[in-house]
C-alpha cells in the first residue's frame, strides 16, 4: 500500500491544476467538489497508508520518484518516507484539511475569488504533504517554502486591502528569515554528514563512537534548524507575523495558521529528534524559547479584543508548549499535542468563523455577546473546543498537555511551573472569550442582531466532527498511569523515536507525583474557568474601548508589548536607511562618481592638450622639424 | 556533418541577418522570428547529439585561420558551451517575439542586429581559441551598442557611450593578458622535431598560463577578471548597468541581461579558472568578497528603487554576484549551480523585463508609486508575473531554486560567513520583489491602471512558455545538469578544487 | 668610370644637404602656400639627388627605382595640392597660410 503514497500529494496537486487553470469556467459547485474531493481522496489514501503502517510493523521505508538535484557530491532525490510519524501527519493534514475545505464551501460562498481560494488551499495541502513526506531535508525545505508561499497568497487573499497585503508580506519575509537559518542548517548537515537524506544522516549521527554527541557541530545544526522552526512556527523572536496573518479568510487561519503549517517546526524537530537528543544545549534552547513564547503570548492573549487575534496568540502559546515538550524530550507528547491542537484549534477557528459570518465580518468581541441563543451549534462546539484547549479532562487537550507537563516536571521544575501558569492563563482567556462572545447581552448594532443566523450545514457539520474529535482525540494517548499499554500513540510512534528514547535519560515520576501534576493542572484550569465566568458575566466588565484610559501595564500588553514597533525601529527602518545610503551616497556619489570621474579626467586632459592644435600650419611644421632635429640629435649622441 | 553543426549555429543567424538587411518590408520581424526558431531547433539537435556521445563530444571544428600567428578557427561544443548556446538560442526567439508589439523604426536593421548579436554570442560560447574568443567578444558589443543607441530612450547617447567605453576598457585588459600569455606558448627550437609554434589555442594558453609563476598569474588573473567583472557586472564595476538597462529598448535590455552578462560568467568558467590556477587561488578570496558585497549591496539598493526596470536591473546585479561567488569557490556544486542559475536567471530576467515592458506600454509609466491594482483588471497577467517573480526569489520547484541552492551550497563549503551573507539574498530578494509586486499588482485600481488592456497573443506566447520553463526546470533540472557535469569536472581538475 | 663618379660622393651629400636645408627653411619661414609647395619639391629633389648618387656609387639600381617612385608621387601630389590651392585662392583670394588656421581645437 505504501507504494501508492505518491497519490496523497498528487491528488491535491491535480486539484490545484484543474481549479487554477479552468476555475473560472467551472461552476462554484464543481470547484468546491474538486477542491474537497481531491483532499478527500488524499485522505482515503492516507488512511490506507496509515493502516498499513500501523498494522504491519516495519513496513515502511522510502519510495523514490526521481532524481532531483545532483551536482558534485550533492544528491537529493524526490523521495517520500513513510513511517509512523509521517503517516500520522498525513492523516492530520488531509483529515482536518478536508473538513476545512468542506467548511470553506459554505464560508466562501459569496466571495468572487471562490475558485482562486480553493486552488490556493489545494496547493497548500500539496506542499504541506510534501513537507511531511520528504525523505530528505531538501524535500522538506521544498514543502517548507511552498507552504510559506501559500500562506502569503492566502493571507493576502483579499488583495485590494493594503493592510492585508502588508501582513502577507510580513509573514513571507519573516518566514524567509527562518528559512535562511533552515537552509544553512541543511548545508551544514550536508557538509558534516555528506548527505541530506534522513536515513544516512541519522544513521551516521546515532552510530556510537561517531562523536556527534554534544559536539559543537551537532548543536549548530540543531540551532540553525530551530531558527527555521522559529519562523514557521511563530516562536520568539519571529512570532509577530502570526497574529497579523489573521487578515486571511478564517478557514485559512484554521488550516494554515493553527492546525497544520505552523506545526511544521514541531514536525521538523520531531523528525530530527536524534540530532536534538544528541545536543543538550539545543534541547535547552528549544525548551526555553518554547516556554517563554508560550507564556509571553498567553499574557497578550488575555487582553486582546479581536476574536481571531485571541485565538492567534493562543496558537502561538500552544506552539510554545509543544516546543517545550520537544525540548524536554517529550517527542510523542509534542506530536500528540500537535494532533489534539489541530482538532480543537481548527474547531475554535471555524467556530469563530461561523460567528464572524453571522456578524457580517465583525470580529471585535466587545460588539458581541449573547450569541448563545442565536448560534446554538456554534456555541456548543466552541464550548467543547474551549474546554479541550483548557485541559479539562477527559477532553483531548488534557491528555496531550499533561504529557508535556509531566515530562517538563521531570526535566526542570521551573519549566513545569511556567507551563502550568501558561495553561492557566490559556484557560482564563479562552473562557473570557467564550463568555464575552456567547453570554450576556448582545452589544452589536440592531441591524447585526437582526441578521444573526446559524451557519449553513456545510459549516456546522465540520464543526461537529471536529468537536467529536476534540472530545475523543485524547484517548489515543491515555497515560500509562491508568492502564498499561493505554498510550496507543506512544507505541505507534515508537519506531520514529526509538533511537532518541534509548539515549534519553528516562526516569518516571512516581504515581503520586503524576497524580499531583494532573490534579494541579486541572484545578488551575477549573479555577480560571470560574474566575472568568464570574468576571465576564458582569456587564460592567466588558473590555474598555480603545480610546479609554487604562492602566499602563494593561496598555503595554494590549499593544503587544510594542514588539512590532520595536522591530520597525530596529530592523525595518535601519534597513531602509542603509539602502538609501547605499543608493544615494555610495552608489551615486562614490562608485559611479569614480567611474564618471575617470571619464571626466580624460575629457579635462584632452581639453588641455587640444590647445596644441593651433591650426597654424607653420607652427605644426616647425614643431615637426624641431622634433626631428631633437630625435636625430639624441640618436647621434 | 557533426562538425558543421557548430559552424551552422554560428553562421546561420549571420546569414539570416544579411538576408534581413535586404528585405525592407513589414515581414522583417517574422523572418527574424522564423530564423531564430530554426536556430533553436539546431541547438536542440546539437543537444541531442551531445547527449548521445557524452563521453566523446565531437561537436568541434578546427581549421587554420591566420597561420603565421597560430590562430585557428576552433569552435567546439562541450557541456558548458552547450548550455550557453541553448540558452542563447532559446531566448532570442522570445526576445524577437516580445518586440513584435513595439513598432521600431527600420525593423529590418533592428532584427538583423539582434541576429548578428546572436551569432557573436554563440561564437563567444563556442570559441576554443583565444584570438577567436576575443574577436567574438568584441563583435558582440557592436550590435548591442547600435540597438541601444538607435532605439533607446532617455539620455541614451551619454549612457551608451559610457557602457561601450567601460566594457571596451575591460576587454582591452583581457587582450593584453591574452597577448602576454601567447608569448609563452610554443616550445622547442625552430626546425627541430620538437618544435611547436606559438598558438592561441585554448589548450596552449592553459599550458602557458600554468607555466607562469604565481605573481605573473595574479596579473593575468586581474586582466581577465576585469573584463569579465565589468561584463557581468560585479560590484564595484557595475555602474554602467542600471542606466543602460533603463535606457536601452526592451529587446536590448533582454539581450544584455539575459544573455550578454552570461558572457562574463561563462568567461570565468571557461577561461579564467583553468587559465591561471595559481592566480585564481591567490585572488579567489577577493573575488568572492567583492561578489558577496555586491549581492547585499545591490539587494539593498533594489529595495529603495522607484522605477520597476531599475529595480530589476539591481536585482540582476545581486543574482550575478551570487553566480560569480559560487563559481569562484571552485566546487562542483558552485559551478554547476552557477551554470544552472545562468540559465534560470536568463529566462527569469527576460520574463521580468518583458513584464516591465508590458506595464510600460499600457500605462506609460514604470514608477511603482503610480501603479497598483492591475491584478483586479488582468488576473491572468498577475499570475504570470507572480510565477516569474517566484522564480526570481528562488522558491523551490522553480528553476531559480536549483541554481541558488547549489550556489549557496558551494559558497558554504568555502566559507560559512560568506554563505550567510550570500544567503541574505533569500530574504532581501523577497523583500524587494514582493514590495514591487504589491505596489504594481495589488491594492486598489487607480486611474493609470484602470484601462489595463488584456494580454495579446504575442505577449502570452512569450510569458506562458517562460513560466512553464521556470517550473519545468525547477522540477526536473537533471538533463541540463547531467550534460554539463563532465565538462565541469574537467575544468575543476585543471583549476584544482579547494579540497 | 662615368662622369658622375668623377665627382667625390661627399660633394653630392653636401649639395643635397644644402638643397634640403633651403627647402626646410623655405617651408618654415615663407607664408605663401605656392612657395612652400616649391620648397617641398626642393626637399624631395634633394633626397632624389642623394638616392641617385648613392645608387650610382654602389651600383645598385634600387635607389633609382625609388627616385622614380618619388617623382611619380610628387607629380600626383602637385596635381592634388595645386588643385586645392586653386580652390582656396578662389574662396579666400589669398594664399597666405597664416590665414588658413580654421582647423584648430
């Protein structure tokens, strides 16, 4: 079965080609059908591949399509690697992707760029599949940049709006900064290991006595790759593009900026787990950056008033948690969280999209409230998503988050503490969002209230499916604490992580400690729920308008700690100034001036010498005769 | 028969140009186009021939020309030359087709100059004799000078003069270097059996170059490097280029940027590296540093350009800097990547300049600030522009990526820091390209762009194949990479790699 | 022994030098174009004289061949030169070379 894995990316690619080339001539229904159908087909093949991988242990390996780049010692072929890790990601991408495609047929119905939207989405799915399927770093890089391109196209989907275009550009350029790190990382891998294919790199790195353990090169490789991950997965300091990326249509935010693309960084590190395991420094850096981002973004999330911005910061924060997981060696936990996060965050975004749809593109939660009765399905699913993300058992988020936190606890108590703090804040701002949006009195205009309606089936059915997954998804990874062998995912992913697991220092927490960790997290989340409910059920506690005076701390956080302004002042403006300086001064007044100066000097000298041309023939002859005499004289002497 | 292919590739455009000069008719452009297509077919035929006999490429012609000084009419096609000839033969039809819409005065002269240019370029890329190389090298300058001068715009008299003299000065250094080397060719006493006469043949020159002491090789290096650096152009010898690109008619700009600057990079590979290995080793650091400075410098300048054509001109300097830096690393990756990028850049930049021309002809402006919102009016054009642009920023699966990746790879093997700075092109390229795309195509339509006419058949006939090529070469570059590989290995073995 | 060879060769040289010098001085100091012209002829003839003399002394016909060349060239030169002069005179009513200084910087 796994030989047919090339069908998985091929189908969305064909979908893109057909819609891209003939989209305008096809009816909307047909475009939607092709768009969804291609991803559904890919999903079908992915299931088959997944079953094959899960069923027959060891039946995985790489499938080579053709040689791609070959020069000197460098070889990279277009080959796909099928193993538990990639097959799981295939399932997430095509599965969640399909639901979001279906949702989009409803959400984008009125948009004139309907066909274009589906073409972009299909192209995105293609590149994302390429990213996880590649059997070497270069193919991963292809997908990596490709999804960045699609992200650019989709953020700037409404291209008439200059702000959206700027957001799109910002996303692309910030990603490219990360990509440069990734690229250099790949090159260092090639220079070090003589290959970029996973198999030979990991074999060489893991072989005992090769000396790659804790050596500077390994650390450098890991850090360079991590720079790429920072860009793609929106970690400090390259995270600011993600909140702005909310300019794109909401299904895009759900698919690209929550469920799949932004988790590419986690996939990359999970894929390179053996390299990271070999470098303690790199692991520490990953964990530190991860937890800092998680905490930082969560604080910003508390004060945002745009429904999508809250979710965006929440995504940044959750991604930070996943990196924390990776950094403390909880590879399975991080991948698990990617999966559950894909379910509930896609759900939350889509539900938010449903709200926005109903509110006629109003995104400010200060204008909402009391939507519960108008949008019952949306409310119910959003509620489930909120519980899931807050980590309240037995919803999906609880299990995955618990696994990360438990590992963090074993690794470093302080990380664990910050992790719990983050997850409490998460619970708080999510319930704040829930109460402000769905409870209380409606605060929008009368016209908006008049038009409030539940979304069509095409939108609510995906919501319900995702809600179901958010409820049940966690049971794939029930802690071993409750029953031996309950953590199915752990067993499934083992082949991908076994070499790291062998090297990892593994001491399990005692049962009492594990229960305490769980209890602590759950208690915190429930307490925050209560707090948010109590505070935001009061009509007086609706967040302040932008022009109202608030206390300075709140103001700084509301303005996202002024990081964007800081980057503007430190990077963008100086770059422009330097460029102006290069052009205005160096280029025109120096380099070109020298060239022109040489020409002018020749001209000036010619101006002097030409004076010798008096036009007087007698003078010429006289000069000639004198010169001859002089020459003869010299010769004779 | 095989020998005649090379001669045919050189002579055919010339004969077509002569024919064209005598047809003073409206049909001139059609004849020129047909001729260039035939030439392309010939080049593809040569490619197929070479592919068959990769081990013993016999596409060569060697007849005495000026016996007394040992000059032969020696032309040959190996993998490297093949790629360049193919690029030339591929781009010229596009260039001719792209000027169909602009009604030039005296079209038969215009098109015959283009064809003469093609002949000279093909000669440069196939010449295996130093003297012949120089002749073709200078010959290429003449038609392009007339094209820029007679059909250009703006302050063209001053700009083309600067361009002409600047490049000519560079070439004279090369001539001096050639003649100096020539004196060391040949061996043995006159009249004895071992006597070998002096000669300009490439092998003889290689041997002469290698026999010099490193100090002398250093001088020869600079003599040749100046000629090539000005042609490419590499920082800080580039200042003729933006003005010339802007002032030249679009066909001229395409010839200059698409093909002619590859004379410089080709010259590096074919002539400079194997000619004076010790000189190259002594000065490669300097050359790479200059190239890398050029990348960052030109990219930065491109960010603040207001004129679309000038912006593309500076981006071209940045790209060429990367090619030159990669070639000077003397790694197989760097040189193969350089060749790949030459082709890719040629296709890309022709596409970009054509896009600038399409915009100019419809809106009468190239100022970014005055444009905007063309995408609303002409979405198809927007898509084509976007793909060409992505090729230019080297997105994977476009041809630009293969070249750029291998180049940075080569540079990385040489020095991590150089690779880091060279790699900034990945970021800065995205900055200036996306900025210009946003200014031109996105946003609200304004009065200038509102009446943007749909693409004509001829315009599509140029842009669509270019876009297809960009993607096709990015996905499957193997045929091109393969054919150049033996020749590149040979060059490196003569020049001596860094490892 | 021919009559020419009776006279010692340095007499010819001397005569030739004198004639040549007269020619040079004439070209340098006279301002009338026709006289300058004549002086140029004088220099040519000085050279011719020398060539003939050496040719005879060394019994080498080469020198005399050159003389014929020079005479032919001089004739052509006179034809063209005088034509130009006539034209100049018609236009300017003067043959003064100081007057003809238009061809300057």
